[in-house]
C-alpha cells in the first residue's frame, strides 16, 4: 500500500487531477496496465500500444473498482462519469515518474538491477530466491524488464521491502539508462554481451555500450557486478565511479567456480570461492551454463549484505520460477521434455544443445531431439548464426534435429551437409508438422529440447509432447526391450 495526496500526484507527473480534493490521501494497493486484472481500489494507467489503446477500457476499470485512471490529455476516447482522472501528456512517462518518486521517497530497499544478452530472468530468480530467504524481497514475475514492467515492479514494493530485484532489457542505446534513472539501483549486474538484438544495434560493441549503461549509472556508493569471463563485460570496470565485484570461472575473479560437475538430473554442483573461503554449491537449474548465473547471484547477494556462506547455502534451496527456461518435465509417456522456448540467441542456443548432448550421453544412453525454431533480431548475422547451430547439433551427436519454419532452412541444410548418415535433420514448415513427425517417431526414454525465439510459439510443442500418447511403444520401453540408440 502506497499513500499519495492528490496534489503529490499532480506535482510528480505535471498532470491535472479531477475528482479528488488536493489534500485528499489516496491509499493505493497497486498500479495496473491491464484492464483484465483485479483493479479494486488501484490506479489504472491507460497506455497506448501498437495494437491496443488502454483508454478504450476505462468503463471496464471503473466497473472493476479502480480508484483513478491516468490518461493522456490528447485521448479522444469516451470517459465514464465519476471516474477520477489524472490527465498527463504521456501515461507511460507518468508511470515512470511515479515509480521514481516512490523509489526515492518511500522505499528503503537495496535495489539490484540486472542486464545481459541472456540469462537475465534466471539470474533474477536466483538472486531473489537467495535474498528472499534473508529478508523481504520483491522481484518481477517473468521478464518484466521494460519501461512498463520495471516501474510496475517498483510500485509493487513497499516500506517493508528490504531487497528489490529488477531486470533491465533494452532495444537500443539509452534504454537501460532510462530504466536506471527510474530505478536508481544500488547494485548493477551485467551477465554477458552476446548477439541478441544485434539487428537493432548493429554490432557487439554497441550492445556492450548499451549494457554498460547500467553499471555506469551507479552512484559512487554502488557496486557493479561484472562477468570476468566475458571480455566485453570485464572492460566495463574502466571508468566506473563505484566499486566492483567480478565473478567467473577465471580464478582471478573475486568469486569464482571450480570443480564444476553435472548431476544425473542435469543440475550442477561446483565449489565457489570468495576471499580465500571455498563453499560447495548446488544449482537446481538444468545445464552447466547456469554456473555463471549462479556466480552472479552469489556476487549480488554478497554485495547486498548476505554473508558468503549463507548465500551459498540459500542458493541450493532456490527453484527458478519463471516458465519456459530449461524447464524439465518427466512426462507420463516416458519422454523427458526440456522447454526452453521463451527466447533464443546463438549463445543460449549453443548452451542448451550442449546440455541436451550431456544428458543424452549418460548411461543408459538416450536418444536426443532438438526441436529448434528461428533466432530473431540477428539481422545480417542470421544466416551464419543458424548455419553454425545446425552444424553444432550434428557435432554434438544430437540424434534428431527438427528445424521449424522458413527461418531455419539454412540450419537444416547445414546439419544435412555436416551429417554422416544424412537423417539427423528434418525441416518442417509449422508446428502441426512437428507434431506429426514426433507422433510417428518419438519413443519413451527420448529427451526433447524445444527452443526458439518467443514469437515463434514453440511452447505449444513442449506442452503437446507432454500430452502425446505413446501407448503403442510404452510397453516395450517399460519392459526394457532394447532398441538401437540414435536410430531414426
């Protein structure tokens, strides 16, 4: 619950409030941008998107019990009678202004900002999972990392919040600076610099510049958390006005990992060392590539005041809650499904394929399937990136590669040219064709990885594979009938 006077809202946003006396106090339980959410006594912010104008739903939010609606001065949509309004030049900017005011005038929490080309949401979950065991912690659901999601997360915190964890995405130079201006983070975490969004920014160097905006926005009392294993991130220490803490598998890092090993279930164990003290760590995410995310989480937690040994112990209790990120399901049909369909770029695609190969190579060996869709926003790098993934799938000895959609044709051709027996790879045009192929060839005991850029919609494949009836071969699998591993 956050209290504002009507006059404060006008002063914060430069808007004009109707329906309230200036001295009246508003007890606000939450801010909302989706009219379908329960809004009883909350504030509705009418955003204008590419497809939907939030002003259209003012009658709905009034019926849902909204205390106030923030609307654009220039909107021509009808306004219900008796709905108090805060008229502003831009509701999105007003949302950020209110969040910034709350950050400075209401919250006493340590604020942690996270960015990187991949792994932001998983790292956010790990940090929040550690800090939530140490004190009251607020973190966004899923990937609330935009100029909409970040202010809403700030506004969901309160005076009792001790830690506020924020994910920061970007679409260009200056975006993270804008988010940092709103959030004023105490701690900034940069995970990596990869080729995600290279179509928008043109080069890896520009991506590094955009990601570096987070740590270069920190105050002198802040702490930058930097990945020492990534040369672009490591160089961000130059010119900082605050202290920094490095992490990585490089022994020169402030917090580093050693003796990394994968458990039979795909989770990871390693030793973490900080200031000469070594502690065993268990990460309950699937894949060794999450070691870096875990080290970042430990570093941020230490910077936030959690003792190192406590952070290591707490890390082993964390189950990542965000959906579709190396989410493993042991289906009743005997198939293991790895749903990593939330997003994809060359770096995360390589990591997921390597994890799939590792899981399939364990005894008893299991047949592996990679159901891959297009990696978007790669621009001129797209052809080479998809070609490389196709060849990597064969070199890792993935049993079957299924490339979905027009954008993956080059991936399929690369795998076919690389393959030794010619049937590792198949290309299909859409999800229905994927399911037709899997219904014919999938067997209990197989491991299926599903990965693509979010807009491709391959999460449907993961859910349908879990429900797929394999009764015709289940009896053979359960009775231990041998079958040739890796056969088509």
